[in-house]
């Protein structure tokens, strides 16, 4: 459609020119004494147009001729800029391929080409960023070559190149690489110092948090490591099971760091509600509290959520729960005794619950019932320690009723014979 319109317009212009030129009888007379020249107006117009076209072409040719030196300089600078970017890409390729010496040489070549461009009066818009990346590339290669002096020198120059006017990500990347190198050299304190230089937003990125977690664990800053692990879990940096395992392990370390019952209670209260519901943590905290001479009632309060779901626990964890409760049976109240009896009656074949109920009855001096429960538990317990404790308890019960033969047999079974 557009071509048809242009064709119609061209025909219209041709017709207009034909009508104007065909009926134009005008002439132009030029007097050049003693001569007189008569020229058709159409010819004059044609000559004027030709002269204008010739003059325009001549001026364009002269301008192009005088511009040749500038164009040549621009071409040379463009070639240098392309070579600079090519050297930077070559260095990155060599680094990824593990050819660290070549990578470092390519980065230094790129830096030299950038200096040549700057001295030639051409300043690429991304010159500072190119310099920073080249220095970081050289520093990364030096780190792989165990050249710490060269690494630190290139890192210093990379940080000096970054200003507030340049992309902030380049500066943040330099700090993160420095932190990573410190961790590789087993210098967690230096890594923490580099990470503290990051802006608040960058410090909460997954990469920064991972390094902070590792540095905090190496420096035994358990509380800080736990908080970092929680943030990583919220960012879904780990799978659900891995995140739970990491958080649980750090929480256990936090509890193990308590040296008295008051410190342990503060550590327990610093945990999040979901963490306090983890059976492994609750059992471990209760055992630590009992071992430090803390309040047995408080330990049982920590264990109550775990006890309510004890039917879903594995055998190993159920044994740990029973051991934790056994440590505080001397102060067992009526409510807990009722819970234990109800659980044992609901699962009459569970040897672990039979053992716990039997020990509770012994503490209450219910010898007959304790004898019955312990006899049943001793035959079905799989845990070696509980099995021996059960036979020891049967030996004590036999001595209480004066049955020396049964007591001797029980002591023998408790010893492993």
C-alpha cells in the first residue's frame, strides 16, 4: 500500500513538472557587454539545481577528508577497547578452566590496555567497573596460586576503584570475595570484618548469610550462627530437613554452652517456639538442666510437649525421653505419675513405658506393682543401659523382700552374664 502511494505521488510530481516546464515560455537574459545571452528559464533552474548538488557534494567530500584523522584515532581507540574487553573475557575463561597464571596475565593485560585508553584521552563509560573486575580477577587467580601479597594488593586497588558513583554491586562483590578468601584461609574473624562492611541489604543476601554462618560457627559465636541459620531457613537456602538439622545442631551447641541452670534457662528462652517443640532439643535441654542441678519440675515442663507426642517418636528418641524423665523421678508429682500410668496402660506392650512406670512406682515405694512392671520390661528392653537398670531394680526389689537367690540372679543378669 505504501509503495502504491509513493508511485502515485511520483506520477503527480512528474505531471506537475511537465505542465510547468512544457508551458513555461520565460527566459533569462544575461548582459555581458558587448554580448547578450538569452537562456531558457527551465535551463537556468536546472543549472542552479546542478550547481547546488555539486557544491553540497564538494563540501561533504572536504569535510570527510578533514575528518579522516579523527576517524582514524577513534578506530584505533575502539580497537583498544575491544582488545581490553577481550582480555577480560579471556581471563575469566582461563579462571574457570583452572589456568590461574594465564588468567592473571590476561587481567593485567586488560588493566594495561585500560590505562592506555585513559592516557589516549578516551574514557569508556564503564572504565572503573572494568578496572575493578580486572583487579578482582587477578586477585582471585593470586588466591588460587597462594600469592597472598598479590591478592591483597589487587583487592586494595579494586576497592579503591569503586566509588559511590559506580555500581554498588561491584563494591559489594569485592567485599564478598574478600570474605570468601578469608574463610578459605581459615581466618573467620577477618571474614566477619569484611562482611560487616556490607550495606544492610547486601548483608541479608543468601551468599553473605552463608559465609556469615560459616564464620560464626568457626569463631564459636553460637547465638549469632543460630540467628543466621534462621534467616537462611526463611530464605529457603536449604531444604526443610537440612535447615531443621542445622538449626537443631546450633541450638544444641547453644545449650551446651551454658555452665549453670540460669544460663541454660536463658538459652532455652532465647529459642523460638517452633525450636522448643523439637523433641531432640527438649530432651537434651531437660537432661542438661537436670545435670546442672536445675529444677526437675521445670525440666518436665520442657518435656511435656514431647511427652504428648511420644507415640510418634522413634525408639532411640523415646529411650532418651525416658532417661530424661527418670533423672527427676524423685520429685515426680501426681499429674505426671498419672500421665505415665495412662501412657503405659494405653501401650501395655511398650517395654520402655513399662520401665518408666516401674521406676516411678519404685520411687513411690509401690513394690508389688514395680516388681510386675520391671519383670515385664526387663524381658523386652532393647537399650542396653535401660536393660541393666531394669535388672538392678529387680535385684533391689528382691533384696527388699528378702529373696537373696532372686537378688543374686538379677545382679548377675544386670552384669551381662
